[in-house]
């Protein structure tokens, strides 16, 4: 299989939403909402189209993976603000997962983000999936959401060494991430039927997403 990483085009939209749905269905909840987020993200002001990348099998034209970024921001203890990035969803079709394609796609996106002048990325995800790509615990960079806790699933990568400068930062997501769950359900209900299941991965996600790193 010959792989090409390229920027997403309008003709890819349906295929990207479909693969996102397949990649996330029943992983974190019965069903999923990630494909709806992809659908609405492209029209939001915080979307970064230069970083919407797809992984294409050039022999068949099939898209097997994608990543999308939005702008986010960090505010330090003195009120200084820095525009940064967050990505998600990053999707690989189930039959191609755990084969290095996701990491390859991310590395290409990191290089492009550096070229665009961004200095840091903050995400929420399973550490096991991202520490191999240079992400560290948010606590190591003193980055936290409002309230000052250090969620175990909150991870940070500096694209420019020393960009966060040892200051304490509060993280603010793009408003596009706070979408209407009922609208997402209605969107999914219009698509081809997929069986919603309760799986162990959903409880694992609940535990991880509600865990914090203690001070000390």
C-alpha cells in the first residue's frame, strides 16, 4: 500500500466523517459524537484548515485516517495569552489501527504546525497513545484547566522548546468543542445504522477522564 499525507479537500468531507464514525463508534460511549464534531468544526472560526490532513491509500483512493486541529489558548498567571493548538479527533480506520499510521500522520501535522508558527499543543487523550509522540503530563508544564487541577488525560507538547517558559497556565478550549449533544444524536440518527454497544473501553475512558494528578 502506497500512502500519501495531504491536506483535506471538500470532496473528502463525507469520507472523513464516515471513517471518524467507524473509528470511534462505541469506544468512549455507546455510539459516538466525534463525526458530528468533524462536521461542524470546519465552519468554525477556530478551525485551522492548513492542519486538516488525511492519510490516503493512493492505489485505491481510500482515506484511512485524518487529523483536524483548532486553535485554543493559554493564559498565564499575569494575564498573558498565547494562542496554541489542540487536535481531535484523530481517526484511523479500525482495520489499520496499531500499525503506526496514526503516529505518522501526527508527526506530519506537527511539522506543518511548526511551519505555521505554533509553539504548543494541548490535548485530552490516553497517555499511552501519545507519550511516544512527545506529549507529557500537563503538570510538567504547569498547564491546567480552570480550577487548577491536573487531569491525567491532559497532555502537552511543546513544538518550540521552552515556549511555555515555566509559567503557570490556564487552558481554554475552542467553543466548538462544547457542542449540543442532542444535535449530535440527531445527526447520527440520519446515518446508516450502527449498533450501539456497552463495552469495557467506555468504563476505562470514564476512569481516565475523571482522574487527576495530585500535587507533590
